[in-house]
C-alpha cells in the first residue's frame, strides 16, 4: 500500500458514498483487511473510534489511514475523504440555482433517498448474517427504523441522524 494508492482508494469510495459511510467502510475493509494491510482488530478499533466521536466517518477514515501508513496515511486518507465533498460543494456554488429545478436533475436527485435506504438495509443485513454487530438486535432495529422512517416520509438527513444515534446508543458508545 502506498500513500497515493490509499488516497485514490478513499477518493473512489467516497465518490459513491451518497448519504453515508457504509460504502467506504465495507470498501476499506475489503481492500485493507482483505489485502493484509491491517488486521481485523485494527479495523474494528477504527470503527469503534468512528462510532464514539462526532463526525464518525472522518474519525474512522483517519484511524484506518493511521493503522495502514502511520501519520502520513492518516493525513492522506482524511484528504481523500474531503476532496470529493469539497469538490461537490465548489461545483454547486458555480452551478446556477435554476439548474436544480430542471426536471431531469430533480429526477436524478430523487433516487438518492431510496439508494441510501437500500444501502442501510444491506449493511444491517450484512451485520446480521456475518455476526459483526456488537448487539445482535442492532441490525433488526436499524431495519425497522429505516422502514418506518420511509413509510412516515422522514427526511433522509433526519433518518440517518436517528440511525447513528440509535446505533451509538445500542453499541454502548454513550
């Protein structure tokens, strides 16, 4: 693993992580633990650190970068995490506001909430199947929360915040 490879790994995973970090977490686990760059215990420690801090994805990614390539790895992984988001924000600032009212743009953006829902449900199911949840009830509660939230038309950001709070509480982070 090189610093450049770590940076582009995080950038590539971040660019498809709409609405949450589960894509980044599973991708990093596959590449870094599967590739023998870090141990499963180090990965779990990174997840625990991320769950116990504000901005869980940033703390997680920084910790994983540190476990992989030390302080330079932490800096590179964090930069990779931020570059896509900051680029998107800068792009939005230069795009005319009317563009977001265009029917095709609205249609493209409409798929984000169902995509996030599917991703959260996939992660909950994976946790249940692999037994990676610290509390066996957690995947079931996340699934119920997401389904009820969607049926009640809870906004995606509120749904994600609720899932994080419930996950942290049930994992014993508080």
